[in-house]
């Protein structure tokens, strides 16, 4: 059986460095010896995503405009891990509370996945938050305009299959959460 080898990074430089987006240009050597002198990588922060479910079996979802897609989309709450967060779980709790006003005391880490490991550096950390309950009003960032929607658990998969939920990371966490709670 063939043994896979990692690429060797010969040189790396940040070619675009903005608070919202960073791009790194790498010169790499492939295992076959070939050199690529212009391999671009998006240096992205870690992301958390939460599947919050209430005691009444309602999944707390968010509907918001996503400029890259130019669409208003239904998805699960989440966001980036801030440098001030002491852990990814703390970030997940913060994001759920900020975006929805909901909190949970029952947290289970479902998975850590890569969204696009070919070009992005970050991972997505998925959490199940059971027994979620409303504690306060949303505390949104200046760029956010979010409507909180309660979706009956029995309807979540149907919304995914019908394309109403069409954000890849939300679809992935839905599959993992439904498997965990069944």
C-alpha cells in the first residue's frame, strides 16, 4: 500500500492581512519533488456551531443575510472563536447567547470538522446544547440582523432535505445531532 506524505512548506508569507480575512502564499514541495510557488491559503479563525434544543423539542435556529451568498438563510447559531474566549466551548456558549438569547447547561461536543481543508486553515467545532432556554434578549454585533426561529425537532430533517436549510456546516451538525439524540 502506498504511503501518503505531507507537503513540505519551503516558504510562507502573509499577502493579505485584514481583521476579517487573511491570505497566506506558500511555496510548497510535493512528495514527488514538484514545487508550487503560489499556493494560496485562507487563514481563518476557529468556528463554533451549536445545535440547541429546548425541553419542548424545538431547535433554536437563526435566519440572517449572508453577503457572500447574497441570500437570507436559515442555519444554526454560531460564529468565530474570539481571542478572548478561554475555550471553544466558552465561545459556543457565548455565540448561542449573543445570537439567540438562549442558554443551556447541558453541552456535548459532537465533532470537529474541516469545512474546506484544501484552502482554509480552520476547524468547525460542533456542540449539542440540550435543554436550551431563553434567558435574555439578543446581543448582536453591529453587522448582524438575526431572526430567531423555533423549529420542531421533527421538522428539521425535512427542512434540510427540501433545501430550506442549505448551509453545509448546519447540515453536517444536524446529521450528527440527530444521530446523537435519537
